C-alpha cells in the first residue's frame, strides 16, 4: 500500500502555500506571476475565475469531508499527491519543480481527504456529468483515507489510458487535501 504523500511546488518558492488564504487581489497577482501556458501553470490563465472556482471547490471539499467524519483544522487545505505522480516526476526539471515527501503515518485519518484525480476536475465532472469523461463512482466524491485505500486495492492508481477518453492536459493522480497544516510546518525546516 502507498504510505507517503508528495507535495510538488515550484523551485525557489515556499512550499505548503495556499492561494485561497490570501486576499483575492494578492492571490490574483501571485497567479499572474506563476502563469505559463502549459498543463501545470496554465490553470492560472484566468486568475479571477480560478480563485473563485477554487474557493467554491474548497468549501465543497470541507463540507463533504466533515460529513464523513473529517476534522479539518484549517479553512483551506494544502494539496499533495498520494504516492507520486509519474507524469510530474518526468517533467520536474523542465517545469522547475521541487518536492517534499511525507509519510502518511504522520497524519490522523481526520487530517486528510482525497479526490480520485484533481479536486477541480473531479468536482466539475461530478457537477456536469460530462458523458465522455464522467465516472460516477469516483468523480464528485470526497474520500477518506480508508476509502481511498479500498479503491486503490480494487482499481490501482490512476494513470494515462486508465479509463479511456480524458482531456489531453489531464495529469493522473490521487489528490490529497491536508487539513492540518501544523504537521507540514515540521517539513519546512
């Protein structure tokens, strides 16, 4: 079973940051600085839309996580990947990425929620139910640690070609939302 989380972030920046905690004007300015027209940084092309969509999705994540017994200590999560993402690992130098790996055992079950693929894509697929992409057992659902372990045991990790037709800019991974930031602070030293 996968027993670690990976936080990918741009080199020479501070890890474990969340745009959602910033005032909107500052978040927009930061996204304008980070924007590059590609699969990773291209999400910041329209920063006003992105920050509003991100906050809506984070409210959904938090509400659904609490309904499943989660105990979020923060209003906004820090995003990580369960295990590692091969596609991100392959482009780390090109995209100037760095990473921090943390054992899952550092967290309680109530500290972590999961979406089977990126939460923004999962949320939109669950909301819109786009026929060519939508998987009702995975999209638009927030999972607990024990639930995600059961899914991995049954289906494995998401990867290119895993379930057929997906957007070209899709990077397959299980996203982890960390709701206890105190644990992450130990890894900043």
